[in-house]
C-alpha cells in the first residue's frame, strides 16, 4: 500500500490490485455500453489484460427505470492474465434502483456500490419494485458493502448550466461524469476518452467541449471530495511481448473474413439479414468497402444465403452470417451448397433459443443444428471460436477450409464472445498463410464420341482431397450445369441411379472427413497429457474453464483442459487424448450437445455440466465441479 | 473482370446453345417452344456462351438451364432470383437469366422476386406462367383463376389470383412485358428487347401445360379467337385489335373504352408509349376474365421500359470505387492494427 498526499493535504490511500471487476449498470438509454467501452479501451492502452461482457436487454429503449430495461457492462481488468469477464464484481456502478436490484447478487461482499442518488427517488424505487418506503441505500440492507452516493444528475446539470442546452440533452452526458469519476478512482488518463469524443462528435464540435467538461467534472469530483479516500491501481499485465489492440468478437470475425479474401485473392461477398447478435459483422464489413468488400443486405435470411451461393458460383468468397433462427431459415440452402460442392461460409453467432428465445443472451445450443440440422445426409465442416480474438483465427480458418476443400463451412461463435472484448496481439498480414484457390481453366476428361475421343469437362471429378474443380462462369469451353438434384459421379449429370446416390453420399461425407488431415491436432491447453480429470470444452467457455483449471492445478488437483475448435471433423488425435483420462468433464452452455457427439464418436462416458441461463459459466462454479469430480 | 459484357466475333448458331442433355418435358409442353426461341435468339445477342448464366429454382420450367450449353444453376424452390442477384452483383460481366414458373416466382419465391425488381439488377427474368403446379402433378397456383378445378381444389380454387404484371409494376419493375409460347416471332422479339434493357427485365410468358391445365390460354393463342382477345402493343402505334384491326382503345379520362376505329379519328386512339408509367399502370389492369361481358383485350408486348434507373451492380461498384478514392485501397495491416494499439516490451 502506498500513501500519497493530495494537494488538499488530505490523506489518500492508493491500493494496488492484481485484478478488479467493475460492473456498470443503468437504463438501456444511460450510455452504459459506451462508458464501459471507454473504460475498457483506456485500461487496455495502459497494458491491463481485460475481458468484458456486455449484457443488455433486447429492447432498444425498454421502459425507463424498470428491471427489464437494465443494461449492464462488466469489465474484468488485471495485472495478471485474465480469461473471463469475472464472476463477482468488486465495484458496482448503478444509475438507478432497478440497476442495483438486478445486479446486487453479483457484487462480492465488501464490494463498492457507486450509486446515482437521483435514480433512487420514489418513482424509481417503485419501478424497481422495492416495497413502498424502502430505499436500499438507506435501510441498512447493504451494510456488507461500501456505498458511495453521488448526485450525478444534479452535478452534471450544474456543470452544464451555462451551456444553453436543454435538460434532456444535458442529462445524456451523465455517463461522462461517472466515467470521469471511475477514471479517477482507478488512476487512469482521460486522454483516450477525450480523443474518442473528438472523433465521435467531429460534426458537432460543441458537444466535444461539453462532454469533456462533464468528464473532467467527474474526475475532479473524485479528486476534491473528501469522501473518497481510496484509489486503486492495476498495473500492466505480464503479457507476451508485442503490439496489442482491443478487439470484440464480431469485429474480429469481420476482419478475419477480409483477411481471408485478401489472402485468397477473391472478392468478399457478404449476404446477410440483420439479426441480433450477428449484425455487427455486417456493420463492420460495410465500413471496409475500400477492400472491395461487397455487402448485400438481403430481403430475408434465405435470400442472404442464396445471394452468397450465387456469388460463390461466380468465383467469389461467398459468406452469410446470422444467428440460430436465421440459420434455421437457411437450412435448405446449406443443403444446396453441399450438393453444389462450392465454397460457402455460414456464420452462426449463437444466442439463447429455441425460436426467438433470448436474443441478446448467449448460448451454445446450435451445435447439433450445425452438425445435423438438414434434410438428407448433409455433412458440412463446423468450426468454433473460443474467445473474441479467436473469432479472427477461426473466421480465417473457415474460409481457408471452404475454399481449399470446396465445402460449406459453418463457423460458430456466440453472443458472449461476439460482444466481448479482449486485448489482441494481432498478426501482421505477411504472417497469415496464403489460401490456395485454383480456378479450373482446362477440360479434365476424355469421352468417346462418333468422331473419336473428345476432351470434355467433368465438374464432379475430384482431386486428392475429393474436392471438385471450381470452373467459374466466363471460363471458355467449361460451360456446365450444376444443381440440387443428385449428380452422376464425375460428369455431374442428373442421376437417379441407386448405386450412384450411395456412392455420392459417401463421397460427400469422406470429403468432409478428409479435412481432418488439414487441421491442427488437438492440444492440451493446461495440465498433463494423462491424468484423472480432463475438462473438455468448446467455444466461448474457454476463458472460464481456463481460469478454473489453472486455479485447480495450483491447488494440486489432477486436472487438464482441452478445448476443441474443430467440431467436424474432430481432430484426429482427440480419441487418444480422451483415453488418457479417468473422467471427462464437459461443461456446456446447453443441455449437453457436444457430449452427445463425444459419446457417439468415442463410446466413452462423459460427465456433463450444463448451464442454460443465457450467461457464461463463472470460473467459481466450474472450480467447484472440478474439485468434486477430482475427489 | 470487366464490368461490360464482352461481345463476340464468330457467330455461333442456335445449336451451339443446346446442351447434350435429353430434354425431359412432357411431349407437347409449351416449354419446348420457349427453349427453342431462347436458343434461337442467343446467337444474335453477341455474347460468348461462357459469359451467360441461366439460373433456375424448382418446377418444370426450372429444368431449363440443363438444356442450355451455357453456365447453369438449377437451385432450390423460389430462390433463383436471390441466387441470380448475388451472382450478378458480384459478376456484372455476366449475362444472367432467370427461368421461373408461377409457383416458383410468385408463391414460394415471391419475396425475392419483388426485391430483385426493386433493386433493379440487370437480370432477365422469364416467367413461364401456366397457371398450375405441373411438377407436383396438378395443384392450383397463385395465378390459377378463381373456381379452377385442380387436384388440390376439386370444388374450385377459392384463392384470388395474382395479376403478375401489376405486381411487377408495383415492385418497381423497369422492363415489363408479356408474350406467349405459341407466338415464336413475338417471343423472340421480346427476348431481344429484354436482353437490351439495362436493369431487371421481367417477361411473363403464357405457357400451356397440356397435361394439367391444357388450353388455359387458348382464347389468346388460337387463331379463331386470338385477334379479338389480344392487344399487341407497339411503341408509337395506336392500340388496335380485332380480326381486321377494326377495334381500338380510347381513353375516356382514366377509363379505357373500346371503340370502332372507323368511328373515331386516328388522334383519338390511345397511342402506346412504352415509357409512360401512368399508362402502363392502366395496361397491366387489362386483366379481365375473357368470358366477362364487355371485357378489355389482353395486352401483349412491352408495357413499360424505364431505363433511367442505375442498376444495382453499377451502384455497388460505383460506391466501392468512391470509397477507394476517398480512403485509398484497403491496407490489411492497417485494418489488423485498428485505431489504437499499445506495446508490451
């Protein structure tokens, strides 16, 4: 602990923390996501490791002050490695009573509550469904926490009294006051936020000054008010050397697609229909038209994938993106792409289901849909991203596999990692592999004819990967017709022959199976190669499992962690790994989908650990489960 | 890939556009004539075969691409227009044709059809309208008339049919035409004009299904009734019809009335103007049941051409070029790096 002297000669304590979890919560119109993002970026620039979890309602402006309208942004920052957005928060910032009520369970005992007192008036308390006359800030029910009450609204209004703006507009800057205060509390610079404001309000410069004024007022309020005696310091984390940026999952996916287009020399065509939580991929891609990116906001989900199939038929990198309900609509067209044997990437940013389900909440319950959810024997390659920055890697991989093997690939991410952010030691373009695309230009077969043997083009003649040639319109002498009806092997002509159908069905399966020879082997993420318990995860549970397993290993527990990213085909050595452990624990944010696959493929028992609440696992609950199993 | 369609030097023949696949429509189907007219017209368009793509959905007509020796895609029910949109948007250099039926285009694929028209991609849509589901063996379609007896409407269809061209006009179609399988010369002329139009060309072709809906358009196609029941529109010429062109159409305010040509001066007749959207609206409404007393004749030919709208693919390319001009060619390393970075040593 360091004691510093303030110019007010007031005793200030500076407390160094290894890690800290802050949860910002308020009405969905309170600017909570922006406050959280700005604090995150500032912390990342300082070298902290970070992980974030925005948690917002499906309604854009849910009724003000109600529990349904609470928007949250959780940030976990540390001078140690951080893999999750944190279980319980240390600091809870609430703009109103509903925000407190919705999140108080997630505050650790002894934690700090920073409350905007104007959000605790009689009306707000009633909207938050507190009994009449009860104000939790005053009735002693929160005694195990430290409460800081700040009149945020009043102070913001006072700060901008001379601005000439109306109250409504002034109140929009409240979040800047809170942000300023938090920046003071965690001893970080206001500069990144100020430069953000300058960029954001380029067209309304007067708003730059006003917001900056409120931001500084919040900062100075911390500095000058004697109430606050403790400031926190979270130093830079010991991360591998290199240049870092902050990245969100959907953004990483979009950049991965653009990188794949560049590295394959193809034009990226993204056909999509807006859907939560996938739309940000479209927003990001639409910004980068100077990469030649073609974004097509289709009339519906089916047109979205169909347009991508058309683009792919034409020799482009055709991609479509959606979430579960949209993927359900695309199902028939995925089947078409399987029959056409053309490249196509289908992105599913999973959310809670079924049906409309929980649009803004996370879930991993579309794995079986991705693997099996189509009519007929219809295999596709499926890959899954495990963290926000891994979305980049797996989006790139999805494109590589699709283009090099002439096969549709489904990329699974989910709401948690799609909207979450983390530091990313980004690659340079020269470190990314080239993706080999060979458009066929020559005939590839010989056929007998009346005038002797003639050269012809057979669109379904395969190479060693069982991939068929990609001859695109515009290529002379290779004119051919393909379609959804079963084809004759090699010639691609319509065929209803029973033997041929069985052969083609098996060829399509074998082609997907062969991809296993072109993907990395499964690695153990943490722990020994052989032992008592293996935690086998996939997708966005990566961070929570990693945190739990590291802590368990440190406590002497015999546990290892493997995280699968190639869901179909599975890595060739996965079966061998599974046999090296007495028990296989499979935590999933679903009712046990991947465990069904593992049991089916490897005929082993698994211990399922499932959570279907629309939120990620906490590392604490995973730790408890591992401890129980390792006994 | 260049954005303009390359033209040809050595002129191929209709046979060059015929694939080696056996045509499998029912003997006597109207599709045969349409296939022949398309194959006949193709060499005159001056586009190399490899730069032409036919896209179809599902239905009898949708087998069409297999019979053309061009690039072809036989896709899934209703999606041809959406697939063709992606193909044309990403490959403006290709001549893209969609072959579709009344079920494919107006029922299961109705949504894609109207949005293709709205976006105005330079695609030629050939709607083979036979007012029946043929491939599934005879159910009523969205263009079947009220009361039509089919396998799925043994007591008569209670559905009101679409007026396809009024729908196309409402969706913002920029080239709207009607022809028929039994009039090869007229059909070939319309196909050429459809190809020439830069934008979505929509051609409704009355096509006889001799197995499940034989004679649906007989009144318009048979010699004995054709002249009295059809109105062949020609740009700049008066709307006249009848066995000896003795009848004409005159506008009484907004109301079209049939007159004897002999009774009016030439100036009083409606002069067809294929660029007049208001009049096109009225013409698409010439959709009476021919059995009804005092009905208007059914128009054939070009209802409307609007060629001042930019095509979608052109707008898309222009926008990309403008952004490149403004921001410079995309730099992958700059994109990977983002706006703010920090260094850990």
